[in-house]
C-alpha cells in the first residue's frame, strides 16, 4: 500500500522536518509496530500501513497541533483513488483512525485500535514511556511488546525498510 509515489507526495507536501519527531522515522516505526500488532489482532493491514504514513502527515507544528488528525483525514481523501485505493469501509476506518488518533482513548473497531496503539507505542521518541492503560489492544499491552517498541522508539536510526525515502540513518 505504501508506494514510492505515495512517499514522494508525502515528502513534497510535508511542512516539517522530514526526519523530525513526527516525520518519516516515526512513520516507519508506527508502520512496523502496526504490522506486528495486526498479526496478533487481525486488524486490516492496508489501513494500518496507510495510517502509519498519513496520521501526522499534515502537522503544522512539532508541538501542540490539535487539528492535525482531521487535516490528515481530509488529506487522505485527496489521495484515495489516486495514490492508493481502499474499499469504502476500510477508507472510513482510515479516516477515523487519522482524525481521532489524539482525541480518543479507544474505539470499537480493532483496526482503529491497532492504528492508535502502533502510534502510542512510539512515544519514546519524545521521552514518554507508553502506559498500558492508554493502549487499546491486549497485544499492545503485553509488557514484552511495550518493551520492544519502547527500545526502538528511543533510537533515532532505524533500518532502511522500504525504498530510499524511508531511510532514517
């Protein structure tokens, strides 16, 4: 789902530092967190992967930016059918996951929960340890999973996992 063309468009329009706290390295870790969680939760992998690269793509500040999630959801609508295609139900999940990822603690859908947990497990990048009570899925609340994700989130460099655009070294 995350193609070279999508990453190129994200980089073209991204207003902040590409390798900043909410940039491509964060997206790559959220993607890996989400894909690993999806194996355990049964979440819709395509939604999880797109959430990873879109949820912070319309931030205007590294600090407080309460409307960045809704802006990301609207941005996703401009890309749907052009740089990726999801079914209507899956696209609705993606929009909800993006729009509400900083506003709500939990959601009734396992895919949305998995998206939010994947993001929250990467809080170490801003010196915050993930707390189980803020995670939605049993898989994400597993102490070993939290420890694994937190260790990764406190390191700046990650492997070049997909294309050169993902490089964080």
